[in-house]
C-alpha cells in the first residue's frame, strides 16, 4: 500500500536498513557462530519482516505516505 501511494524511498530505506542491520547479521550469528538449528537460523533471517511491519504500520497510520500523482 505504501509503494502504491508513492512512498517508495521510505520503503527502500526500510528494506535495506532492516535486512543489513538486523536479519543478515542475526542469521549469520545464529547459523555460523552458535551453530543453531536450521529452523532457528531461518527464523532469524526472517525477523526483519516483524520489525519492518511495526515501523511501516506506524508510517501507514500517520498518513505521511500519501503522495500527489502527477498526470503527464
């Protein structure tokens, strides 16, 4: 919904931020350092969806994502 409203820069920043600062380091830590089971490593690699959801829902509720669409 946010992408359709024109807020693509915000979502690009959210995708990059949470992927490289939360998901990949946590997955590497659990899988390669602590030798955790595969299900726990996959769970850690998907943790960015939970964090991103909370952040993006707050953006959605604020209404700042709505952009004017130009007709050209």
